[in-house]
């Protein structure tokens, strides 16, 4: 054992009077000249994170000091657990109920560990270097006390805060055996975690390997289960804005969980999550975990299209009256039905609805219904509205598309510019640098020091005056208020100018419509349609760009969703074999 | 209204980038294909956002520099430093140079920046990697000169010169002109700098522009010995890489000094070994011809043939003139063996290389005098039956009639290929 570790122990040996101590595996001091073992143990310094004295004793017993860096032994999935914990905490700060963290996410995670055979099962997977002691599910097994349960291991705090016992409820405790680790410490490929190298090489077909993007998929599944008022696009935006730990989340591991080598590839991610990617992973994980049907999404859930449409209409400064129309479209297409909206992974064609994208797509369809968006009619209608508004200044103004366009264009351009600038300035690298091995450690640290000193020098040159404060997280990216002369608020504007009476009900003045997609692709490629910008009107492009930026999704994704809604809405049109680029349809409600 | 459609069009071209789709003539778009095409360059891996944001950052820096917005540039620069830690080793290695160029420009113009800030920055950048050391040092010195800080520049250079490893000379080769002017400036200002340069030149490397200027200065101040010593060292020191220019400089210097012929010959001999096709070889030949030693004469012939071995010299009339004349001289001096020795290795390829019928026609068309000289040589070496000679001798030209007659006579007399023998 390292003599260094026992340096602080300065007593003379009772047998041979030398002052030369080492530490046994049990953490007791022994004299290196006569091998006399004392009863004195090395005290564990930092017990801050340990709630349980039992676990403290375990620590002294089992934990070995590592050659490269002193610290605890930890496994990769423990690292992910840490991160999920941090993310759950962050969600709590955002206003999500505590059950998400304590119950939902916790259970999902446990299930994952079970399914991936990393814990809570009979035969956990190990690398060849380790001796796995397989334990039967006998809680009174003599070794149980000395082998900490994975989830109650002090190195990652338990999800259940209030619980006194660290055993998860409702599961027979199947211990996670830790055998004597003999990691070859002379290997140049190494990792701070015990199984980092093996983990990154693992390639089992049926098992979904945990990655950083998948942590967000877990978060979203929990949010969806709880039917919280955070959509997937909101979640990912919060990640980008830094309200939810993701990039460099590993920096908040406890001090003793050392990270280096292969861990870097696992935990240090250098890309933001994309909607499409996380969405796929959500479904993948839900299937892998064999989850049952999720709680129903009913008309009063936030995620119901009626409510989400209202939210987005407000956000993009469109009149409230349009909500009637969106509800109509929702009703006609049947996308507001409980069975359609609720996520059921076990269903034959498992899919979850992209609630936010769908809601926005509905709004696009409504805009097309009202204004046609052929670079012509919308401006004509705007002229009419403008004329009316000029003559009738006291009445409720008619919604003027042109004015709305001008206001929104300016706002969105500003926002986009700021967003791009913020992204360009984003600092990816963690404060504590990650190195590959003992060889490049010094170099990596030096580099970091260099970067920090250069940054310091240049930040002195930058105007210290207005520092952009970190924005407080909000569901809304735009806020519009009545009475603000600089930025007109259109919420209260009326749609009279574009609707006309037809008998008892109102219908749109515009009686034409064009379909976003004439024919859907049915072949192997995963897209049902593509989006070639130049085929579409500039107004349509503007609308699509606006909403895609809002949700931070690809324009093609939104276009696809719009097409799918139209597919349902104009079923008959698609049923016919001949193609028509325009259809005459009267909207009646 | 049409005007707003126009506005839409204008704005569209501004925020154009969005998603670029792969175009095909029929109007089909394959965005997924674009994505895959994009990854070909990166070997199949999708570009990380780190790479995307840092390159966007670079774009912003460059834009700010163009618009002279130093504050903005510094702000983005602050974020850009992270490329020094890029996981991609290629980008990481290229980083210091980019950062030096941008950073030094910002610090040069930024109102809040001072000479001290610049110095600190330069010192930091020098510590990142040896390759950059000298380049930055010299540019740093230039900056200081700009600000009239001659002493500092001097001190800077002398301090750093002692650390220069010989690995750095490829960089000097590149920026020859820049460093030449730089060195010129320095010489015009101060004599003291020469001391530093002297130290510099003593380190093995290729310092052509420095050496040239330094020697000029020494000559100007009348220090011939010093100049000679420097040049001799530079040319002969074994530790220095083999550099033809070194010998050229030395030769020219000795010529100016009117050094004895022996000396000049010995210098050029080395140059002959390094660059046998150099134009100085003709001068070398002349020196050898004038010499009294017989082996110099032999070498003279060798050198001439050597020069004409190279494609670049095939139309050099002086070379041919010399060869024609010298062949006659050699043969008259009963040194047939020499000629045969030289011709032995060349007889297989010189005929088609120099004396083909194509060349005969082409040379005659282009330069009749040249053709005549070559014809003489051809006639001597290949006999009067060879194509070249026959073609030329058949030509009827007012001006050269006499000459051609002379050539025929010489060939008859001197031809190595003698049907009679």
C-alpha cells in the first residue's frame, strides 16, 4: 500500500519503534518494517454526503485508494444516476412536483438497471477481470451488510430524500455485488470509473446502453408520466439555456468520484440535444423498459392540443379568436382524442405524439385556411383590414396580417441573432479539465491554465458594463402586452375581416387551400415527406421558420407534421388518385 | 401587395442558411442525403456542436475585425480560446497560429490594449509549442519596432536567439521577403542588432536573407575579413544544412574581392557538385579553361557537358558555343580520351535529346546561330552523317553561309566518328 497515504500517522511502532506506516485493505495502519497491524484506522475525511453511519463503516472497509487519483470506486451507471439526480433537482427548481424525482424517475431508473442487468437481478454483467459473486435473493445473506445496495451507495445520493431506509420500496433487495476490483493500473487506457473502458466497448444488441442524451429521454418520460407542463421542446431549450445540467454535468459529481480516460467519451458531450434524436430515444427506452400505458392525456391536460395551441397562439402574438379555429381543426381530425394522445409503448405501432410540434402544425393549418399563404391573398386581406382599421379607430381592430408580419419578423430576427451570438460564445470545456491518462494529465492541466489566463486577459478588454444576466427560465420566449406602442399586441384583434357569415355560422372568406404534400412516401426511408423550400410561398416559409425556431426543431420536421395533419383533414383528397394542387373546400363550423 | 412580397424576398436571402437541401434538377430534395454528404469530410461522424459553434465564433471575430469593432472581437476571442482544448488534435494543433494572428491584431488596435498587454500575450503564445516560438518572437519584435521600442526589440531578439533550435529554419524559408525587410529595417537603425544577428547566424540553419544583409552591412563598414569569415562559415560549416546559396554568396563576395582564381575554382567546385545545372557553371568553365592545370581543363569539359545534360539549358547558346569551341580545342590538344569518356555515358541519349530531326528543324526556325553551334557539336560527336548536321548543312542562308562552310570543314577535321579510322 502507498506509504503516502499513511504519512500523517506519526507514531512509533510499538514493536519495532520505526515510523513507517502503510494502510491495510481494511484501512488500518500497519508498520512496514515489522508488519505489526494496529487498531487505528484512517479516518474518512469528507462524510458530508453520507447520511448513514452504516455506510461510513463500509467505506472504511472496502474502498481502496486508486493509484492515479485518490477517490472512490464508482461505476458508470452510478455516474448516470448522479446526473439524473441533478436533472431531477433542476426540474424541481423549475416548478415540477417532487414526485417526479422521488417516485417516477427513480422507478424508471431502477427498472432500467434491472432490464440492463446491472443491478437488481440474479446475474449482473461484469467484465472478465472481476469475480462476480452472485447472490441469491436472500436478504439475510451474511454478505448483505457489507455490500451496499447500488442505489443507497453513498457515492450517489439516494433519490428518496425523505426515506430513512435506503432500500427502495416494493422491490425485494437484490444486492449489487462488488468484488475485489483488480483493474490493471498500468494500462494506458484507463478511466476514473471502474468499468469505463469496458462500458464504452460494450455492444449488446438487446440492451439499450445509457448515454447522455438518454438521460434527457428519461427526464421526458417522467415528465410525460406526470403530465407536467413542460413539453419536449421546452425541456431541450432549458438544457441549452443551462437550466438543466447536461453539458459538463459531471462537474458536479462529488469530489471523490474521479473522472478521466474513457469516462470522457461517456460523460463529456459536446453537442446539444436535438428534438428528433431525443424523441426517438424516448420511444426506444419506453419500449425497452416495457412500460405500461401512460396516464391519459385529457382535454384539461396541458399537453392537449387545445391548450397547447392557445399557448402558442399567445406566444406568437396571434389573436385569441384563432383558438376557436384550432379547436375545430383538432376536433375534425380527431387528434384531441384520449386514445390518440396517450402514449402506449406496448401498442403495436408505438409512438408518442409530438405534442408541441403537432399543436404548432395545427396553427399553421389554420393560418393556411384563413390566409391561404400564397404570397397574394394574405396581403390583399391585409389591405382590407388596414382600411377598416383606419376608418374605425375606436372599434376592436381587425387583425392585419401585414402588420403582424412586420412585428414578428423584427422580433424573431432579433431573437435569432442573439441566439446565434450566444451559441458562438458558448464555453464547452469544463473548468476542471479531463485527461486521458497519467501521461497527458500534466499537458491537459497546463492547457487549461493557459486558456484561463488568456481569457482573463481578454475579458479585461471587454466592456464590463452590461453583463447579460442569465435569463430566468420561462415557458414563453416572447411576451406581448397590450398597450405597448413599440410592439403591437395582436391578442385582442378580431378576425372579422377574414370571416364571413354563411347562414348560421361563420366561414372563412378564403375558400381555397393548397396541400403541403401531394403524395406521401411509403418506401424504406423514414421520412414521409421532404421539405424543399423553394417550392413554397415565402409566407409559408416564414411561418415554418418562425415556428421551427420557436421549438428549435428542423423545418422539415414541422412541415412533415403539417402534412400529416392535412392528410387526416383532407382524407378524401388523398384517397383520390389524381393529384390536385388546390382543393376547394368550405370550412363550416 | 407587391412591395411586401419584395420585402419578403429580400429578407429571405438574408437569413438564407436554415437547412440547405441537396438539389437535383427535377426539384426533388433529399435533406437526409445532405446530412450524409456533410459527414464524408469528417469520416462519417456528424460534426459536433462544439465544432459548429467555434467556427461560428471565428466568423464573428473576423466580421468584427473587418468592421473595426475591437470590443466585440475581444469578447468573441474570449470564447474562442477554447479551441486550444479541442478534442480534435488537428484543430488543436492549428489553433495557436490562428489565435496568435487574431489576438495580436486585436491587441494592436484595441484602445485599452497596451504594449504590456501585447507582451504578456506574446509571451503566453510563445509557450504553446516550440514551432511557433521564433515566428512569434520575430513578429513581436516587429511590433515593438513599430512602436519605436528599438531597445526592447533588440533585447527581445537577443534573448530569444539563444533558444532557437535548428528545427525552425523551414519557417524562415517561407517568409523570406518579410524577414528580409524586417532585417533591413533593423540594420538601418542600429549596429547593435548585428551582434544578435551574428549569434543567430552561428546557429545551424538557413538564414539566407539575414546573411545577405549582414554581409552587405559588413562590407559597407569595410569589414572584409568579417564578411569573409561569416560567408565561409556559412558555406563550409558541416553542421549547417547543404545550401547552394551559401556558396553563391561566398563566390560573389570573393569575386568582388578579386580573389585568386584557385580560390574561386575551389568554391565553385562545391557548387558544381550540388547544382550542376546552375548558370554559374558557365563562369566556372571559363575559369577552368583559363587555368593552367590540366585536370582543370578536363573538369572544364565535364562541367560543360554537365550543364547541357539539363533540359533547362538546351537552348543556351553560350553553353553550346563554349562546347563547340572547347571540343575543337580539346581535340586539337590531343585529348580525344577525355571527349570519349564524356561521350560514353551520353551517346545513348544525347542524340534524341538534342540532335533529333525535330530539334534540327525547330532550332533552325527559332535561332539559326544556336542551330549552327549545335550542328558543329553534333557533327563532331556523331559524324557528318547525323541528321542534325545534315539538315543544317543543307540549309541555305545568306548570313550564315560562310559559317556553315566553316562548320563543315571543322567536322571533317575533328569528328570523333571517323569513317576512315
